[in-house]
């Protein structure tokens, strides 16, 4: 009784409703376990269910398509920034040559590997990449000797989960080095990653190859990208985890609605007769492969069924009302929000959308994708790969050695405008007002400003060489064209001030 009274008293003084007990929160099970403890037992099942939803539901496949297409597009492109334009061009040529044949499996280019990696992160929670240096016999002349092998997270040996103490000679407490292996990842006691324990063959490849023991791969040779949601989180969680149960219920409801509609569309006639030879029991039977047989118990459109003597038919007439639209729509909205995309992207339903609503939704979605691009993909996948590539390029004489290294910027795919005219006018005003520079404007459209300038210079030179005048050439734009070069020059003439005119316009 005293314990009960104390518990009641404690609940009364708690200042947060969310921390109170009682009937409303009696079945709420929550823990304060670390991120790794929470994911350790759940990851295999979460991955399996997430993959099943992507394979067997239209909305799972759609979420993956939208996420990958906006994150990677046709490829995230590196832009070297050494300050030496000639050297930058040399780096670009070397990278393009390597990117065409970097896949360890020999099928995709680097842009295709990016899309596959993001698909794996979204579906399985994380992706592994093994950087494999090539020997002189394996390498292609003039190409950086490096290949990239993508691995699903199943390759991590989760049974490697322990704390080891490795002592170096001379044996002393000072030289004792602690190693923590958690879910296949080896850490120092300070928390830095040292190695990964990798299965050479996918554990799920049953019957194809013999299972093999995991091997230790140094962390310097591995890429490990995932969305890090908690401090200390060592493994990634599938993005569909928050909506799995809701999505499963939605799939069951959708199937039930379709079955209901099919039953309602069946018009059947039942004939009662005294002839047992014509009854459904003897005239229409199906066998299960053995000697036994059973009556066919199903409805079909236009079916004519005979009944046994003495049998009467009692039908269950389901309601013809279809009041599921509200439930379906609210469920799809919840799934879209949980997966980080908008409702119209998930369903393609634009019946109630307008420019303002689409613009507001895409701004929020754009922030989510940009955060994933710059805070996850770049530091966990792209930057480590770039540094390793540059290191091997210098060692093999493809690029010169530099104390400053090879700084790089990553050009993300462009965001398609909802209203091209309005948004382009806004961009032009932003450049003119100094809100953004012209190179930033070009980068926002997914292009390299230096390459763009080279192409513009080449294009203008070709036009002048052939004496072709186009109204798209701003140098010869009509004076009456708003924003054209002619109008700009005329305005400049009219507002020119004479040097000796005391502030008065110059006389012509």
C-alpha cells in the first residue's frame, strides 16, 4: 500500500504529462537504451520488411524512386577547385575517364553507383563501399587504379560483437590497446573506426555458394554511408521504419476494398432441382491432387449454380457504399510525411494543388534532400572516395603532388521549376541584386560554371565566324526587349553624366 501511495504521489508531482503513468500510458513501452542497442536486434527484420514493401507495394517503390531521383538525378558531379584552371581541367579529364569504369562488377559508371548506393540507404538503412586498389597488371593505362565495390549491409558480420583487449610488447598497462567490435564494426576505445568484419559472400545467397567466414577490412578501405539520427549510432535504419505498420495496414485495406468491389459485381443465379447429377456438389468439383475432392465454393460473374435437394440459399449482401476515400487519403498523407516526401509526389494526385501549395511543399522537401546530400552523402561517401582517388592519382603520376591537395565542390542535380518563367525571372533578379553570383546560379542548375563559360565562348565564336545573328544572343538583343543588351546600353547612355557638366546629363 505504501508503494502504491508513493507511486500515485510521484505521478501527481511530475510536471510533464508525457511522463505520467495511468491507463492512457499503461501500454507505452519506452527505453533509454543507446542507439546501437536499439538497432542491434531490430535491424535484420527491419531490412527484410522494408525490402518486401519496396518489392510488393506500389507506394514503397514510389517512395524509393522519388528519393533517389531527387537526391542523385543523373549524377552528382565533382568540381575541382585548385585555383589553377588548367589543372582543374586535367583533374576533370582524369575523373571522367575513371568514372566510366570504376564499378568492381563492370556494369555501372560512377553516377549509376551513386543511385544504387542511395537506393540501398533508403531501402536497407545503409550502404557499404569497398575501395579496391588495382595491381599494375589489372589497371588500365592512364586510369587511376581504383575500383569501387558496393555491398549491402548484410555483409557486415553482426556476430562479431565483443570487447577485446590486445596487448603489445612490452606487456604493460600503458601499451594495452582496447578494441570494441559492435555489430561487425571495430572501434578503438576512443570510438574511432578501425576496421569492418565483412562476409565475402552475401549471407542470403543460399545454395549458390558455400558460406564463408568474415574477413577484417581496414576502415581506410571502406565507405559506410547512412543517415545518422542519434549520437553514437553506428548502423543505419531503413527509412520506411516509421511507416511500416501503417503501410502494411493500408495494403491490407486496399486489397479488402478491391475484393469487396469484385464480390459486389458478381451477379449469380441459383437453381434448385431434384436431379442430384446436376448439383454443384457432383457436377463441379476440384481435386487437390489426391483421391479426395471438394466442392467449389466461389462466386464468379454470371455464375449459374445448382443446389442440392433440400438446400436453401442465404446470401450476405455487402453494402454498395464506398466510403473509404477519406481513410485512404489520410493514410497516404501519413505515409508520405513519414517517408519525407509530399503527398502529390507519392500519389500523383494534383487535383487540389496550385502553384503556391506545390511551391511550399517542394521547398520543405528540397531542404530535406539537400540536408541528406550535404550532411550524409558528401562526408560519408563522396569526400572519402575523392581523397582516396586523388591519393592514388598522385602515386601513379596521373596528377602532380600538391601540398594543398585537391579541394573539390560537389554539383548537385538541379531542381526543376514549377513555373519556369516566374522562377527564372526571380533568379535573374537575385543575380542582379547580388543575392547570388552567376556561378552560384549556374551551380543551382546542376552545371559547372567554368564548363558553361567555355561553351558560351565557343558558341559566340562560332556564331561570329559564320556571321549568324540570333535573338538569343544577348550581345545583339533588340533595344525594345526588356532586359536586352540594347535596352541596357540605351539606358546607360541616357543616364551618363558628363565629367565636367556639374552633374547635368551630357549633351549629344
